[in-house]
C-alpha cells in the first residue's frame, strides 16, 4: 500500500511544482492535469511496470478511496442553494444525455460495429454515466466477460482524459459563460476526476457547476442499475444469450456524502480554519487520485485491445461533445 501511495504523493508534488512555474501557470492548466500527465509518463516506464504488483494496492486506494474523499470534501465549496439554483432543467439534461448515449452506443456497437453485447453495453455505460465506476458497476450486474470490462475501462479512461484536456481549450470558442460551460462539462465528460480537472482549468464557477451536474449523473447510476437486470434479461432472450444477470448493486455513496457536505457548508457554521484545512485535504486527495489514474493508464494495454471498441468510444465521445453542446444550448442557454 505504501509504495503506491508514496508514488502518487510524489507525482502530486511534481504536479504542484509544475503549476508553480509562471510560464505553465499562465496556461490555466491545473495541478490535477499536471499530476495526471506526470503519472502517464511514469506509469509507462519499464521500472514501474516491473513493480506493478507492489504499487497496485496504493494506486487502488488513491484512485478509489482518495477520489471519493476528495469529492465528498469538495462539497464544502458548494451550497445547497447553488445546487437547487440550477433547476430541474439540469436533471432533464442528464437524463437526456444518458438515454441518448446508452441507446446509440448499444445500437452502433452491436449492429454497425459487430461488437459483443457486453462490450457495447459497458462502453456505453462508461461514456454515458460515470466512466470506469459505471463500467465496473454494470459488469457486476450482467456478469460480463473480463476482456469486455478491460476494453470498456480503457476506452473511457482514454477519451475521458482527452475530453479533460480538450474542453478547456474549446471554452473561449463556444461563447458560453463560465457557469454554462461548467454544466456542459459535467453533463458530457466521462469520469468525476476528469470533470474536476476540466472544470478547474476553466474557472471556479465552471468547476462548481460541472461537479454538481456530474454528481447528478453519478447518482443516476442507481436507477440505471435497478432497471438493468430486467432489461438485460429481455435483450438476452431476444439475442439467445442465456447467461444469468443480477449481481450485487453498487451504490455511489460518495455522491450522497458530497450532498451532505454541501448541506453542512450551507449552514455557515464551520470555523474558517477547519473549513480551509478540509478543503485543502480534499484538493490533495483529488490530485493524488489523478496521479494514480495516470500511472494506471498503460499505453501497451490500450494498444492490445483492438480498434472496434475504441471506434465506438470515439463515436460516443463525438456524440457527447457535439450533441451535448447542442443539448446544453437548447435546455440551459
């Protein structure tokens, strides 16, 4: 556990150091992104690959537990008044995005690209809802083949990371105000950590709205998982697949923790020193999670998975970016 966490800690310091360089700080790129890029470089070094088993427990804690801790504590930066202020249009926007991406991805993957049902569904769920977390939660429900799970995780990490880097560059060209662009980020980027990095690179208003909208998407994982076994069984009978489904459901409790922290912050009763300390702890936890995500992004693994899953993920990435932009302007603009 210690070696992996120590590596993430070192990469976090490297990300902070790079962000402190005036020429790099002026680009607006956050320490989270620098930590991710450092992680990708280090993670693909031969010496790190040789010690993968030693590093794995610490990396798991960073990318799972520290990420959730960071998201929960980020709730201290937001009030319930901000959440309610976005209105029901945001809920409808998230439902529209999830429904469009899930249905399009499954149809394109199975009918046009000839992918198996598992890979098409897992890749679509990861793109539509919350990245690797949605892939793993869906996998537990449909008992997917391990290869399909690995492919889906790789694609959502790749294109979610690409979105995280591209969206801040697009911001000046869209004509959106910062808050609206944050809603666009939250409703269309794959992973929570990637949403945080992209939102922070744009600005504080964008980050706040992006995380609120994204966490609404994350919480929609619960009704999706409740509906999935019955829908999957119906589709299995149609396609002649007799495998059972209905594994244990993963509930995104950290999203509820985020709401709880926002509720506490809304009272204004937290002492300033404690508030600052907890917010700083949350930022460090998120940066370490981003570093761990970078270390686990291995170029050789991505290359060995074949092209069709990546083609599907690319199509869904374009649908999220272009279709999501139109949906945001229509519903929120």
